[in-house]
C-alpha cells in the first residue's frame, strides 16, 4: 500500500489524567472520589484543573469559579501547589528519558516521545504508563502513531488510564470519520466556521482543495490540508525553547485608576524578575496584558535594544506601557511577560537502553 505520509516514525503522546486535581486527591485522601477543582482567587478566579468527578457536572479548566460552583455546589476548591506538580513532572521526565533522548515536554503533565528505534511503540507506551503508576500512584493516557498530530488526538481517545494506537493502515479511515472539532488546532471559532461551510468531518475537509482552504483559513489552510491526509512532519524537539516568561494576577476588586495599578505592577515586576533569575533568562520585549471588567482584553508591548531582567527596569518599562494610553474601563486582571529571550540551547540527556523481549513485540 502506498502512503503519502512517513510511516517510519513512531511517536507517543503521554498525557497525565486530570493532573493537578489528581495530585491533590493523591495527597489528600479525604478528597478522593469527590468533585474537586484546583484554582484560586475566590469567585473571581478560574478553574485550573477539574477532577473527573467534577467534570461530570460540566466543570472544566478556564471556567469562572462562580460558574463552577453553580454547576456543582458541593465542589471542593484546592489552591494550586506548583512546586509539588513540578516535583512529579521531573520524575516523569526522568522516566521518559530512560527510553529515549527525544522527549518534547508540552507542559508539566504532557510530552511527546520519539521511539522510532523500538520495534513496538505500543508496548513502550504500556510500559511507561505502568511505570508512571508504580512510581507516582497517578494514571496517564497515551496516544501512539506516526506523528505528533495523530498521537495527540489518540491520547484523548481512551481517557482516563488508557491508550490508543493509530497504525499507518488505520489513519486515513480514522481521520475521514473524525469530527473536525477533534482535530488538534481547530478551536471553537474555526469549528463553527467549518460547520458553516458544510465541513463536519475529516472526509468533508479532505474534499476541499488547498486553494479553497487557504482562501477561507489563511495560512492555517495548508496545515488543515496536510493533517487530514495524515501529514505532519514536525519533529519531536528535545530542546524545546520557551518563547516567553510571564506572570499575571486577577484582582478581588476591579481597579479603575493607574495609580492603584502601579502598586500591583511593582509586585508583578518583582515576581517576574525572580522567575527570570531562576530560569536564567532575560528578554528585549516587555508586554503588558490588561483584562477589563467586561472581559475585553488588550496587550501593550515595547521592544528595546537591551535585555530586561531586573525588578527596577521591568517596573519602569511596565509603567511606560500602563500610561501609554488611557484605560478603557475598570481592570480585573493585569499580566507582565518578557519575550525575545536570550535562550541558550542545552545538550540532550544521555539515556540508558531498555531491553525488550522479542516475543512481546507488536507490529507498531
């Protein structure tokens, strides 16, 4: 059979199940089996993660806390403990590196692994999930296929605590029957636009020409044209470089004066400087994010010739952005981020090889 995509790669996407919430339930046995949300800021804050028990009520990440409470009155809120999550994430990273140096972390709780050198990616994924459970008492799901796009879709298929393999001969039928909203990279707005154009499934998407997709979706049209045919050549990048370092805060009470915001900016500048120092980073572009009480959001940026990293310089530059133009409304959130970083590449970690028994090998 002829394939238009590369069948020689074997990519695994590992995704921890309800990671933040699961860690809290692990460390607090009294919360196990109960609806739990990780988040802060009272009613004005947002849900960072929700347990599967909470998801049954419609509670999900990025949801306003007040809305979450309406949907699930018995919902337990836990403050996030990122140091704890990072600790477990480091354990996961070390485990992945036992199998391959080609590990691309996407966040604390998910990563891509290139295991093309192994006869069976399916078996490797099973072994990794088993080790995760043994070492952390947490569960993970996995997707296995020939590229990152397909592996990420597959990892969501049998959640929680499951996995799905998409071998080469099943890719096209799978994609043709898939609702376009399941395609990684197609958000709510794009989904609705596709539906309006009569594009509901991968088969519908595949029926359109490249010119048509570019005309309606711009540069993304090329991406949609390729992925619906199983083509996604982006390699697993073990030296994935962060493009920015940032921090933001939601206020308990809306602030309507720049003078009040100055005090908050000072605190943000201090926290941002500490993060930059910890990561040994500096950047030439500073961006101020402002979210108003009506949830309209704007950003103001300035790029200079020199790198920014210290509290004083960050604060002075942030003030310039704050007074760049008048506020359009009272403010509920502000954020500061530094980009155009002085990022240095690091050498990949050496790993030990894992022996596999021939009789256990699977075809993919």
